[in-house]
C-alpha cells in the first residue's frame, strides 16, 4: 500500500496534469474564436472526454483518502481544496467547450466586429487561470491574491463588450446572430475568471487556513 504522503503527491500531480489540459483548452478555444481556427476548436472537443475522466479519477482518489486516512490540519485542508479545485477545473473545461461551440458558429459569419475586445478579455482571463494554478503549485498566497484583484477588471471588460455589442446589434438585424454569439463568448470568459478566482480562494484556504469567499476587503 502506498504511503499516505505519496498518495497526496499523486493527487497533486493529477491535479496539475488536469490544470495543464484546462490551460490548453482555454487558450485553444480563444484562438478558435479570434483566428477562426477549426483545428484548435476540434482539439478542445477531442480533449473534453479526457478532462471529464480525470475529474472522476481525482474525485475518487481524494474522497478515498479522506475516508480511509482521516487526515488532520494541513493534509485535511489540502484534500478539501483538491476536491473543490477539481470541480472548478472540470467546469472550466466545459466553459472552454462552450466557447468553441460559439467559435464554430462564428466561423460561418464574416468577421465584422474588429473593435470588440474579446482578445483583451481573453488575455486577462487566461492570465488569471495560469496564475491561480501557479499559486496552487507553489503554495503562493500573494499570487493567489493577485487573481482575486483581477476579477473586477474582467467584469468591467465584459460590461464594455456587452455595451458595444448592443450598439452593434441595434444597427442592423443581420448583426444580431453574431452579436449574440460574441456575448456568449464574453460570458463564458467571465465565468472562467470566476472559477480561477475560486481556485485562488482555495489556495488561500490551503496555505493560510482562511476563508476569503465573503471577505470583500481582499479585493480592495
């Protein structure tokens, strides 16, 4: 039987592997939108099954360790955080698929909205995803806090994009379908940022033993 600490390390490694798949999925989904890249879209769809399977395997391992080992203190916090992070990662994979579905629809439309700043919002969201996972790997509370502080900026970009899209759609009924698709892309990017924020909060719980979910001062 594996030693408990070895199993914890295996759990961490599986989470890191899943996190790498999620980073790739988010990056590829945005490329599919911005560059109308079918190959990138198909790669995201191809990897969805692997992400879903990993989510089940990680959940089973973490739950088994909780039940059989009855961990205390830091180990208990790690397993609790791992289960929550695993769930957030799986949802992020679903959101990347949602973006790809909108990208495939937009590929049928002419690129007529060069001023819609989806790329900037995507860069901000991708940065939050990467930093939240790096914070988990390093046990870096300060890096996790920078993710929390970035969440409002993504929300602001979403609002700007929505307003611009509304003006765009009001000009011509033919603009409604692509405009709605872009709105869904922005919405899914915003939700990805929310899940990155959740992971950052879990890192703070893991490293410092504090729950910051309802502590608004963290984001000031």
